[in-house]
């Protein structure tokens, strides 16, 4: 904490007064917060603050910190300032984009509620909001393989992508902080070893592969099970009365007999932005793509089973 006080004094030329929160006060907070933070009451530029010093070694997702901020604001009625002793630049940019107050001693001060910002090293506009379909395919390639390093040429050959498409996809992943790139002539992309950790970091960037849903009497060729049909194959949940399938955009272009509106036809077909057969398991859509396609379903049973199949991956 002395490092934080000294950094504020050095950079801003002002003193910050802080005192640890008392035990009686902390007992009102949920245990998962007191396990992860050390709390202080403070004052900066005449504004009372609740300061939350993050303790664990592994960082959370920016959205989790935003959720914690809301809980702490409700508890204290004060602006919250997070202190992180380490934070990757791409996550600092995302915290800034969410408007969170935070300080990384000797690196960055960002307290928008007091109109203070210094040493902001990453341009928020460089960070993509979502991954392109090609970038998502390359990320899925990593999740379903044992290796952490892949050459650009191997990725190009594996998915038949033009080399410039592979380059753009990897650049998107790099800007999102999801990979590193090494080499000049023969480039290699490196993903971190902990797949579960990277998935939780990447999931905010990944989007549903479903671009549209159509309806038919008969299943098309080259289709894989998706939606409730796939979820029932992976879990104990029951399938519904319709058959749910997924096809690529290229397959969709060749279809003739289908409806865009008749939801009572027996076959419900999702058209995906990338070929669902790429990562399918025995004719069933892969678990991560299935999760992404159904994560906004309002059924609690569906959400429980989706979370379970993702948990079982690692």
C-alpha cells in the first residue's frame, strides 16, 4: 500500500489518506470479496473513496471487476478505486473502456470519477469488440489441440484460408490480447498454456456463429447436430420436438427447399459464419461453438448444462 501512496504523490503531487476498513465493516461484505481484496477507506482531492486492493496472482475478467464494483458501491455508497499490482496492458485498456477507477502502481492511474488519467499505454480503439469468424476458427483450433504454438503456414493449410486472411485473423487475436506472435519470415503464433484461463479471457470477444435460422421438411447434407439436439447429446437434458442442425454459409447457398418463417417445420437449421463440421464430434457441433450459439438462452436448465459441458473441457 505504501507503493500506491508514493506513486500517487510522485505522479500527481498530492497526498492520499487511507485507513484499513474495520472488521465489523468487512463482515457485511460477501466472503468472496473479502477473500480477494484488502479494503481501505481513503480520501483523494477531498473525495471519500473505498479502495479495494486486489490480492490474487491471477487476474479476473474486466466484467468481473465491473460486477464487483457495483456490489461495493452498493455496500459503501462511495466511488471504488481498485489497486492492481500487475495488470496486462490489454486488460487495462478494457478496464478503462468500462469506466472503472483503478491504479497500477508505477504503471497507470485511471480514476475517471475524479477526472484523473495518466500513463495510458494502450489505445482502446485498437482492441476489437468481437472476433471475426476466421479469428474465431483459429482460436478454436488452439482450444481443440494439444499444442500452444502454430506456424502461420500450418493454419493456412489446415483451414484453406488465404495467407492474408490468416495474418488479419492473428492480428485481431493479438490486439485482443489472446496470443503472441514470434518470428519475421516464418511467423509463429503462441497461445498461453492454460486453456481454461484463456477461454474465460476470450469469451467476451467470441460471438455466436449463427447468422440466421431457416426451416425445412428434410435435413440437408453436410449438416451437424446443433442447438437442443446437440446439447441433449452432450448432457442429460431432453431434446425438444424439432431437429436442430447447423450448416455452413456455402451449403446454405446450395439449398432450395426451405422457409425463413415457418417455425413449425420439423427441421430447424442454423446457418453458421464458419463451417460447423470443422470441429464437430461424430456429427455433433463442438462444445464451445454450441455454448456460444446458446449462451443467451433464457432457460436456466440450458444455462446449467452449457456451463457444465464447458467446465468438463478442462
